[in-house]
C-alpha cells in the first residue's frame, strides 16, 4: 500500500489563513477525488474547545469536521499536541525536556498512522514557522517528522511579500524542510493581476535558486468581504463584562459585521446617515438616549441589510434604562452593554477584527471559501506537485 502524501500548511504568522486554506484545499480536492481518501489533522494546537466527552482539542479540527464532512471519527487523535497554559513553562522547568519532545513526536506520528489509509493528508500548522520550537515542535520540525511537503501561505504584495519569503524560506532551508510552493493570500482584488505579472514562479526561481525542484505558485487569493470580520456573538465573548440586550433576531448575532464607528458627535450634531452603513457597529455611551434613538430610527430606514450591532459603553446596572432597552429589543439589532469606556471598546473590537477565526456557525463564510478556491486555486498544478 502506498504511503499517503502529506501536505503541511504553514503560514507567515498567526491568522495568515491556514484554516481557510485547509478548508478551501479540501473542498477543491473533493471535486477531484473521493473525499474518503482525504485526511486532516492539526499536529500542534493552541486554541482549544471542549468535546461532549469533556476532552479538549484544537478548535480547527472541530471546524474542519463541521464544514467538510470528512470522515473524522476520533477527533482527539487528530489533535495530538495541545499547548495549553503551563505546558511551555513546565517544559522549560523539566529535568527531561527531550523526553517530553519525544512524547509529542510520538503522538503526532500516531495521528498520521491513524490516517495511513488515506491518499492525501492535510496537516495544518500553527502560527509562524518557528512557533512550537520552545517545546521542540516547530512547524519545520513537525513537517519533517511527517515527511511532508510544505505549502507556504504569504500575504499579497511585492516588496513585503518577497521579504517575508526571504526570512521564512531561509528558516525552512536551515531545517532541511521540503517546501513545495506558495499560495499568495489576502491579495487586494485590484492588485491580483499586477501581482501575478510580477511575483510569479519565474521570479521565485530567480530569487531562490537553491530550491530544487523550483517553488510552485498555486494561486493569488483575493480578499473576500466579511471573511475575516467578527460577529456580535464573537464580540460578546471578547469583553470581560458584557450584558446582552435580548431581542428576537438570534440569527443577526452570528452575521459578520462590517466597520466600527465610535460616535463622538454631540446629540444635536450627530447625523447617522453620514457615519453609519449596513452591517456597521455603532459604539456610543449607554446614557446617550437621544443619539441611540437616532441610530435606531436610521436603522429602520435601511431597506435590506440592517446595522450589524450596537455597543453601549460605560453601562451601569440601570443603563440603558427600561425605555431604551425596549427600543433595542424591538429593533432586532444585536446590542451589548459593557462597563468599558469607548477607548477600551475600540481596542477590544480592533483586536477582534484583526484576530478573528472561523466559528462553527460561519456556514456563509465557508461557502465563500469554497467559491474562492474554486475560482482562484490551481488544484491540478497542486496535485501534480504535492500528490505522489
């Protein structure tokens, strides 16, 4: 029996799009072969979720199971190394750290063996190439352990992109890892064709002649509206103290939002039409009832998409008052009342917008990912390069 081809998805940084790429590639491969022949696992994970059994596994394993329909009967096996709080500290303090690394390695190899009946295995990395090195399990080391070819994700652009490739490809070369090629991700749609004309396989071969065979290019993936934007449900979990103003439209809480507008204008000068658009989040003080009423009246005039959410700052127990709470409940707009002030809210929301990961309810986003890879990913070139 032939050994499966293992493709290791690595990226320039955390949130580079590794899970999106895993989902998109699995979708593209599923149109070329029987999905039963495709396996997936996350060798080293950091963000964990709890299974019904009580066991905690990496969240991305659960996401891939939810959206792809792959045969994944034992999720715990598919998340072999889980770097929870204290693991790194205990490793450094241990008298026998090398033994701990060997145990991690054994768990990863066992996970691969459980998928040995597959033809292709997608192994998703974590963070930037060096993440995990403190416990002897960097992305480069894990890829070597799996005898995998690496697909490297790097952001769109020219100068910055080539600089990132210079650093990270040098790291992989130092560890004698096998990089098969790159996927350019999050490219501005208006820049896709100009980037394709400049940053291509010819340039990579000239710039990195030491890679033999030469690095392949498998796509220029444009940014997609809302794909990296959080929902109000996700934002609710981002605040230390957040009170949900209940309404009947539960589905609105799971829609990705657009922009955030911190309303600082006085109640006499504030005009919502000049500041807000559908799916935007309005941030204003919990005691600002006149401005809130203007926001809600503006929302009622929107013909199709409504506002994405409202965050009320500096909210005490009696704020918003009963009348304002009733307005909000009737509006259907997802609303949070938080004790934080506008400055802290802005920081929390900014972090959420820059670090958003897929959630189990993001079915619309998954549909966008499938379409993205169907249009912009060269699956035939990928299979020729990566599949034995």
